[in-house]
C-alpha cells in the first residue's frame, strides 16, 4: 500500500531497519540479487526475428557484476524512505545504461576486448552487429524504464531522472569521456586530462546514480548537491582504484583482461602517480566522499561503507 | 510571449495562416531549414578531446535530408496551435534519433554502406569507433532535448514524449526491426514478415513523429489515435515507395547505393509484389493515411499533401 510520508513522497514498501550500520557485503549481494531479478523481469525473452536482440540484451546485463550504480540509486533513495520498487527500477535502468556502454566499449573498433566478467564479451558471444544493436536498445530501455509511472508517480520526478541520465551519459558525459579516451591512446596525457577523462567516462554515471536516488526521494537542493558531491568523489575514487587493480591483479582475479590500458598506450593514474601515489589518491577521494555525507546521520552508514569498499576491493 | 489558448496549451508564437492548403514543397523546405538551424544550435561544436565526437554528430545530422519526421512533428503540433519553438525542438530530437539509426545501420558489420545522401557515411568520413559513439550520443541527445522544459512547459507532456520515443525506437520498435532485417538477410520472408519488419524498423518512428505532435498539442485520446493511425499508414506507404525507388532509380538520383537491398538478399515489397503491385500498395496505404485524417478540416491539408508526396517522390 502506498501512503504519503513527511518527506512528501509515497513510501510504498520502504525498507524498515535500514538505518543502522549494515554489513556492506551482504547488503551489496542482496541489492544485486534484487536488481538481477528486476532486469530479468524488465527484459523478458521474446519470440520472432528480434529474439536474438533481446537474448543479447539479457546476456549483456544479467549474470552479475557489482551493480555499484544500481546499489547507489537504491541506498540513496532509502535515505528518504522512498518506495523500494521505484528505486530498484531506476537502479535497473542505470545498470542497463552501464551495460550498453560496456558492450560498445568492448567492440573490435573500440577497446577490442574479448572478455567481460570472465565470459566472452557480447560481440564474441553473438556477433558485432547484434552487439551494437543490443547496446543501442539497452540505452533506449534505460530511458523507457525511467519514463514509466511505476518508477515514480510524479511526472516531474521522472522527467528529472531522464534529464539527469541524458546529461550524464551523452556527449558531455560518458560517451564524451570514451571519445577522449580513444583520442588519448598512444600519447601522454597530463593528470588534469586523465582526471577529466574519467570524470566523464565513469564518474558522471556514478554521480548520476547518487543523484537519481535523491531525485526519487524528492530531496531538497542542498541535500541533492551533497549526494551529488558524494557520487562524484566516490566515482573518482573507484576509477583510481580500478587503475591500481588493473596494474596489480591478474586477469583471473579481475574477470577481464589485465594490464590492457597500459598495453593500449593509455595514460593511467598509476602511470602518472605510481602505485603508492595512486593508492593514496584513491584514499583521499574516498575520504572526501565520506566528508560529503557529514550532513547525514547513521542512515548513511551504508554509503560510507561503500566509499571504503571501492578503494579496498580486489576486483 | 506565451499565453493560453482554448486548446489548453500555451500558443507562444504559433504560426498564423497555416490553415490553408499549403505549397508542400515550399513548406517542407522551410521546415527543413528551421530544423537544420535548431540542430545546429542544439549541437554546438566543442573544444577538447571530445571535439571529434561532436563534429561527427553534426556531420551525421546536419546538411540535409527530407526531414520527414521533424516535419510531421511540427505540422501535427500546428493542428493544435502548439508553440512553434517546442515543436521544432521535438522535431530536431526525432531527426537526431533517426540520424543515429542511419549511422549505426551504415556500419561495416551492419549494412556496410559507404554513401549516405551522396556523401561518405559517418564511419567513412571519420572512423568506426567515432561513428558508433556519435550514434550513441545522438540517441542520448534526442532524449535530453525532450526532457528540457524548453520543449514543453508541462512535465507530463515531456515524459509522454520520452516514453513514446523510447517505445518506438527500442527493441520493440526501430532497433528490433533492424535486427529482424539482419536476421532475414539471405532467406525469403513472407509478406507479413516484411510488413512487420518495416512497421518496426521505419514505421514506428514515423508514427511516433505524428504522435509527438499530438502530445505537444495535448490532443485528446481519439485525436491522438487518429494521428497515430495516419503516421502508421504514412510510414508504411513511405517504406513501400522506398522499395520501388530502390529498384527503379539510379544511385545518383537517390544519393545512396541503389539496388542494395536486392543485392544483400533482403526480401523487398518489390520482390514480393512486383513493381506495379508495390506501387499500388503504396497508393492504397497513402489513401488510408488520408482517410485517417477525415476528422480534421483544411488545417490538415499539409498532412494530406504529405501522404501524396511520399508515394510520388523521386528520391
């Protein structure tokens, strides 16, 4: 049953007891399972000539991953006692957007990656044309889900989600970052250039995920800005830590080709700062993400734990 | 200045005198010029590593085309005295969505087309990775434009546009149609399969364009359905006529490779119905599109003329 709360949004089946410091690993796993189920429901297999397309979309999105972006949407929305179902839908939407970017980035003309999460990448499992189309349709589906009233009863909230996702993922965001990444191959980029590259390529979508939770919760401008800053710093910490992992862990551990960026002549944080310097930078960014949450109480402990997790993870 | 009209939407600078039978060619040209200017404004060149991306997006969308979809949005919105600026923005949005589909369809792993409107296709003028990213970002931008309050002051109208565009262009629409097209290469499809393929691949987006005008004009359900039926039949007529052109006109005339579909082993309306049969089918569909407008007065004469135009055009 849906009823109004003091925060001004319907609470539906808001999760009780989410206000104490959680066991992050268990919570990540539980959210990932909920997101997996939602994606499975939102992308049912179809018959006909387009069956292969939907099969490829499911292949690219189902079957794991950390679901960091979807987790962020859900956990930030939970700060405001938002309805769980809408947050899971918006979380599934951002995971589809993210999956589309991975499918296209893995293509032969881009990063030419044969492995993704230890499995053949989508164009290897299917074919190049199917992978391009599956990525295209996953992007579309991400917007379709946000536009559906089941995500939030208020049209204003839904259109804010659409505008924020489009801003984060287009030429001025994620896709622009991928272009900068391709353009930068084979030449040395300075630190500010590498920072901007990653702020666009991965940072903007992670920041969006935090903002999406705030939009779902109809947070005020100040809180939305704080959560946006948290998402920005978390995303930056995540990327620097990713470079460290890429330089130090095995392909088996990562489930993807290791050392790929250095081989491709890409400028990495590790190349610019050294391993220890990059580790210290990731720590600094995670601490700043934590600091951005200073206006929130223990209900944000899951988000605080996440900031630690992104710099301590081993894959 | 924007003020309310009896139709319930702000009229802004609605165009006076659009109620008499227009000279369609001149009107198409005038609308195409307005759409071109809008796209130029909405996609300004940028500096930095992503400059090449935006350059490719501009290359893929500027410089002509019939602008049939954008024209439809504007002309249907004009039936309801909608504000011109919002209709032009929504028209530019659907033209970007259409352009993204052409960029991706032309890729080597898809239709492998070197020419588009007599010019090198985007991946030939730039490179494959840039073309994939430019298509990706054009899709995103189409949704970004719809989500912007400058397109319509009412969030409900904007989210309906987003939902309708996503429904028309994803796995259950345009991209699904492209997948069916690829899957059908080299084997004989029956007429109902070919009809469904095109209803998805090109029909749904043309139908969306008519519906978008109705959404902008806050048309009631009955009128929206009539205009949707018009768009559906117009799109079908357009595609059958396209097959006839592909079989009968030269590459020079078309500005793209002629006879390509037959060479690729695709089942065409001409292959199934013969030239004369396909011409008659296009006429029948155009007449049905005209019939769908029977509830409208002379203000819809431009749309009626368009139904004639799509079956009589020579490129």
